[in-house]
């Protein structure tokens, strides 16, 4: 990455709603999660951070490690959207499991150890 490259920033206040179904005034459901993300340009750098934005919206993003609220690649953006869309659904499915063998497979897959 270098100054001038684009990354994605998450903004909880940026809301885009789906279109209302025919004959209805309001759309169904909440805002589209992916639309909370928008591209920003890297405007500078320090030894440890990228600087994005200008003026009031300027902030630093760590070059390495955890960078919550930012995605450096399209894959990171897709992964964040996948986790947001499916984590709670998978958790519900695991909670409903009544088959010990399947539950042990899930536990092994995520590295869970019963104590």
C-alpha cells in the first residue's frame, strides 16, 4: 500500500435502505450493511500508520495488526460483510444442535475445549 491508494472505512451513520416493495411506503428491514462502508484515500503515512481523510475527518489507521472499522482489501470488506450477515445465524444453528457428534465437530473446528 502507498499514499494515494484507496481503502474502505465503516461509518455507522451512513445508512442506505433497500427500496420499498411495490404498494408499500416503507422498505422492509434495516439499512444495508455493505453500504455503511465507503472508500477513502490514503493521504499520508507515519512509520506505523496510514493517514486517511483531510481536515476534520482525518484519522490514523495502523499499518499492521487490528484495524477495526477499516478494510485494506476487497477481501477484507467481503469478510466483514460475511461475518455480519452469518455469524448470528450460525450461532443460532449451533445453539439448536442436539447431536453430540456434530457439536464435537464444530467444537474441533473452532478450537473449543470442554473443561
